[in-house]
């Protein structure tokens, strides 16, 4: 089953994608994580992405699309995948359809996590991410064992783009560039709206119901 998550920054896409992947036994393909890994490795692609990510802007299509095209063809993605952070624009969605069609596959569900802007900043500023596992915590809503250590004692990191001055342009870009995907996937009959407000476990159950995962 090929599933896409869309929703504003901090809506819980990564949190829920990790849970759905564990349930379905398929990989999470998170373009933000892939770009951050490239940036950390100091590759040319990572340096290019950094110019945009630190401003809260979208990385150009030619940087992101190649990453996704390669990743969906890896053997572990053969039974399915959960895309988190891609597509992020209608042109990216059109290209994704073409990539999947060439492979004889198609998206089954697009899960839209709906969270009002008023909650976003608190979610993002309280986020901590496990350095080794990538496990996502929230200091208040999904607390780690201690404020700077996750399960197993791993160090917790703050994302560079989680500062308030970078979150604002990310939200503006979501409304301008990504939100049009709601109508686009709605017209294709693929959109599954899920209320992203409430306990993390309750949201997970709502997603499972929305896509018929048992
Ligand atoms: P990316 O990493 O994809 O960031 P994003 O889309 O802005 O989303 P986030 O990762 O911030 O949030 P999330 O929805 O995953 O929320 P999370 O689960 O962590 O992209 C980063 C950058 O990379 C972009 O700005 C762009 O520059 C570039 N990029 C990436 N993909 C691109 C593309 N396709 N094209 C171009 N550029 C691209 O949850 C947030 C917090 O809330 C956590 O602390 C969590 O514990 C907590 N939380 C989760 N659920 C709940 C709940 N129900 N109640 C309370 N708290 C909750």
C-alpha cells in the first residue's frame, strides 16, 4: 500500500508516519529527513538544500525529485511505503504519479492531517528528535525520559528550522504551495481528512480507520 501524508509543519506527519510504517511493515520516506541527512553529511545536494531549508523555503524540485525517484525503487519499498513531506506542490504530485505509473503502482491514500495554526508553534518548539533512532518526542505531549535524553539514553536534538522566525515562512509556504494539493487529491478521490488534534494514540487510530488498516 502506497500512502502519502500531507499537512502543515508540525501537524504530526512524521509521528504518525512512523506508527503507520510499523503497522504496515513498510518504510517511511521522509524528504525532510533525507535532506537533513544530506546536509549533515556535507554533500553537494545537502549544501544546496541548506540554503533553502534555513529560510523555511522549499528546496527546488530538481533536488528533491531525484531522491524520491531512487528511494521508491529500493527493495524494501516494494510492498509499499509511506511518503512524508512529498509531494509538497502540485507539480511534485504530477511527477510522483508519473514515477509510480512507470513502476506500475499508484497511491492508495493521501492522509491530510488537519491542525489549526494556533497549535503549530507550540508543537514545533516542544519537538525533540532522537539522534540515533529519529524518534519524535514532544516535551509536553509525548515526553522523553528526560528533556535531553530519549529512550535508551540517546541524545535529543532540536531542528534548526524549528525557530519561530523560520516556522512562520514554512507556514506561509504551506498555505501557498502545498495546500492546493488538498483539492488536487480530493478530485482524484484519494484524500482522507483526519483531525490531527487530540492524543497521539487517538490520531493514530483515526488514521488506521481512514485507510482501512486493521
Ligand atoms: P519536513 O521535515 O518535511 O518538515 P515539515 O513538513 O515542515 O513538517 P515537520 O517535520 O515540521 O512536522 P510533522 O508534521 O512531521 O510533525 P511531527 O510529527 O514532527 O521539511 C523540512 C524542510 O525540508 C522544508 O521546510 C523544506 O525546506 C524541505 N523539504 C522537505 N520536503 C520537501 C519537498 N518535497 N520539496 C521541497 N522542499 C522540501 O510533530 C511535531 C511535534 O508535535 C512533535 O514534537 C510531536 O511529538 C508533536 N505531536 C505530534 N502529534 C501530536 C498530537 N496529536 N498532540 C500533541 N503533540 C503532537
